[in-house]
């Protein structure tokens, strides 16, 4: 068990372009001591786009919300859409919409240019937009690897139900885990990563206590207890 080094508190949100209203919860920035969480390496940045309502954009074709062409190098960006959709296009010919629940794992490597806008469908209908973007450092041996991206559809992720431990029969589902990378009690995510990382998207729907991740019920028991209070 590793000791907790720091609890990262809430932050004021800011706009990235005109499409992403994010709170930067982790950042590796040398000249901003308040944000320089060097102990989080290989996680360089964690931007949480809190739910933000956008009106339908009648000018989508000429002025889509988002951020135009910009470079990345030496790390990976991992983008997860919770609500709304992101259109990605890049300098290696990649073009794809990240739909709700999907993950894009982009390896910038020796350099890539890309743009990130609301998708055309979302831009035209408007609604609530919420997403997460992380930056994962690349090991020095792979810093200048070829740029690429992996697209992981929600339907392709192993989803594990979390059961309430206080229910004697453990049949009450109080949440679920989508496994993006690494593994959860022996169940592997599909992302191919340079740095071994576990990345799970955990949703908790109701109050309860979890000690157990129930994919292979008889075989995997965990000592970890997770208590959830209804808000
Ligand atoms: Mn970007």
C-alpha cells in the first residue's frame, strides 16, 4: 500500500478554446508550484470538464466550439467523453468522433498536430457536455515513437458490476467499472500502453459498501472496502 502524498483539491475552471470548460486537477508545470505535482508522474495532467450546457450552434460549419490545430509531443493524451461528443482530426490522417463513453488514447510520440471540436451532431443539437482528458508521460526510450491513436469504444470495454457488500446475497448493483487499461482483478483493458497503468472509469449510482469486484465471483476477493454515500 502506498502512502497518500497529497489530496488534490478542487480548482477553478477555465476554458480550453471555446468548447471545453475544465478544471485542471493535476498538472506538471515547473513554473506553477501550486500545480507542480511531480509525484504524479507518469500522469502529467488531469483535466475534468465539468458538465456544461451548450446551446445549439447554428454556425457549426464555420465556427465549431473547441480548439483548432495544436501540437503535442512526448506524451499520450487520453480523452474520455462522458456527455457530448468530440471530433478529432490529426496530422497523420486520423479522424474520428469520440462518442459518449468512448476513449481515445493518442500517442503524440515524436509529434502530432490535432484539433478537437464538438462533433457536428452535438454542435447542432447542443446539450450537456462533460469529458476528461489526461496526459500520460512516455518513458524516455519511447519519447519519440511514431504518433498514433487507439480508439476504444465503450462497447468493447469490459464492464464489471459493483455489488453492495451489505446485501447478504450480493445481488444489489450499486455501480460499475469500465476497464480502459491495465487490469481489474485479472480482467484486462484493451489499451496498449507504453507505461503500465491501470485506468478504470468507475461509476457509483447509489449508497453501499463494496469489498468485491464481481466479474469472477468465486475467484477474486479484495480486501479493499469502498463506501459510497448518496449525495
Ligand atoms: Mn490536444
